[in-house]
């Protein structure tokens, strides 16, 4: 493309190409892959995977700003209970990673 200013010579702009690709997704780890009860929680939250053949590798709890508040590692089980009594009231994001490397994030409300 050329840009013209008054009677000055044309200014040639850079050329670029755009490629549109399909959205990324993972059908094996859909939104119903893990359950978290109770939600809203106060003292504890129970997390378990719907698929018994998978196991939880790690759990991260982030605040709304993205700061990691709590990390639980090397669980190797398909269910666990997390103590949430030390968390302040508010909304958190909980990220579950399985041993297969699949991740899912859900909202956790502490009352």
C-alpha cells in the first residue's frame, strides 16, 4: 500500500501475510472432567476426576490477579481434599493438571 501526504512522493508500507488457523482445543479434557464440591466453599473443597483411569498430578490455586496462592504437587490420585480455611473470602481460579499433562481451570468461590 502507498500513503500519500499532500503533494509529497508516496510512502510505501511493509507487506505482511496473515494466516488463519483453527482454534486450539483438547476434546479429551472437557469441562466435566473434574468435580469440585462444595463450591462456594469455606473450610475445604473435595476434588475428584470423573475418569477413574486418570490421576491428578498437581493443583494450583490462583487469585483473580493470577498470583499463585497455593500449590499441591505429586498427588497421583484421582481425588483429593484441599484445606481452604486459610484463604480469604473471594474468587479464585483452580487449575488441575493430570499425569497425562492435560489441564483444566475452574472458578472456586470462598465464602
